[in-house]
C-alpha cells in the first residue's frame, strides 16, 4: 500500500493520462450523462490468458459481484496467445461504450519493450479502471539442489561451470525478464531452458532436470506447501503474509530486486468518463468485500484497488521498470 500512496503524489505521465483524461469532455460534448441507465445489456470482458487461468479466475470473481449489483451478466471472453497481445489488440478496437472490458496483467507493460511492432498503442488505446491484485514471483528450486537460500544459490551458480539451468515459459515472458534481471544483479551465468507452459517446466523442475526458476505465487504455493519444490526467496519489496517465513530476495543480498505481477481492468480509450467512474466505483466496492479478498488471497494474490489515475500511473511505472531489463536482454519478438 505504501507504493500506491506514493503514486498519488507523483506527477502522472502525460502519455497514459491522455487515454484516461480524454474521456472527461465526452458527456458534455454529446449532451446528457452516458452512465445513466448503464449497463442495460451484457458486458464482455476480454481475458488475456486462457480459460481457467489466473486472469480468468480473478475476472470471474469480480464479475460475479458486478453482475449481482447490475443484474447484467459479465461474460468472460478468453483470447490467449502472443503474451496477451491478441486480447489487448481485440480490446483496443472494441467500441468505447463501456460494454467491453479488457483484463490487463504484467505482459501488457512488457510487450511494448520486447515486440518490434504491436497492433495497438499501449499508451493511447486504453483507459485504466482499477488495479485488482498483485502477485509476487517466487524463486524456487528443485529439492536435489544443495542450495537452500538465495545466497547459497548464487554461490552454487557462480561455482558451477556453465552455470545452472533455469526455466521460463518463453523468451520475453515476465519470468524470463525476472530471471535475467536476477542473474545479472547477482553476477552469474546460466543455461536458459524455455517452455511453452508453466506446468511442463515445473514437472521438469520437480524431476531435477531444471535447477531453479521464478514462478508466480498462485502457482508456487501449493507445490511449496506439499514439499514438491523448495522456495528460496520472494521477489516482493516486503515479506508476504501468505509465506511469512520466506525472506525477500532483496534482504537475501540482491539489493532492490523485485518482480511483482499485477492484474487490473481497462476499457478502450474514449470510453466516457462517467462510465469509467461508474465501473471504478463498482469494482472497488467489490474488491473491498471480505469474500472477494479471501478468494484473491486463496489464489496467492494480494488484493489491490485504485482510482483510474493511480492505475494509469502504475502502468507507466511498470513500463519504465521493465524497459531497461528488456533492452539488456536484447530480445525482440515478432508478433
């Protein structure tokens, strides 16, 4: 929460603010209040990853409360692929009438730095609504690895010829950038083994074929608690209440290191300001409900909510955070 409070006092970057602020004059220009009677038909929520995944599950949790409040269904439309760009592209081109929501997660802030060309403008084609949750990445290792802490992993990695093997769900993914940043700050090399899906990578990690990797908290917690993998450190600024005995990577010797994923909601740019405000108010109300917070926590997330302006600045900060990391890897992808 300290980070969110700090965002309120920082100057909002003009680039992303255009998407939020440009809607403010719409009701006056057209006459009347576009939020009056909204919504009066079903709302589509475009999801950036597959059905049943974290994005889809979190969206359904919030959507249920919106449906109860408005008596209108919120229909999830999962459009996975290309690190979320398929969903973001589809959402950016939807009518800006409040009947299309776009689920955003960490790749949204990374793609602008790793793709040579995107079919949408990250800073101009979206209007932020609210954060939904944060979920720190966790550094995990297989049980055969002699390292039982972050510092021991670094010492092991530096001593091993060629470095250790580490897995990600693909070049340019959030875990890929997190691992590259970690090893650069820690000062060791390694062998990257890319996978198409996290479950396959985790299977090889548990089997001892991969030595370490970064995994988001919702995926990691069940495997840690069942003793199938070993947690070495959490990539958040402070320890998590879900794993209070697990030290942060920063306090373990890699100063300033963090890799925290996020989820949130947006709409196409030029959506009327009054509709954005109505969506924000209802989402924040839902996110403050104890049962919604417990559901998010059960998925390994930390509930968060924000104003549209705060989420706008958050997105700009995330773009700025990962841009130099992406440049350092030299990765450029074609969509």
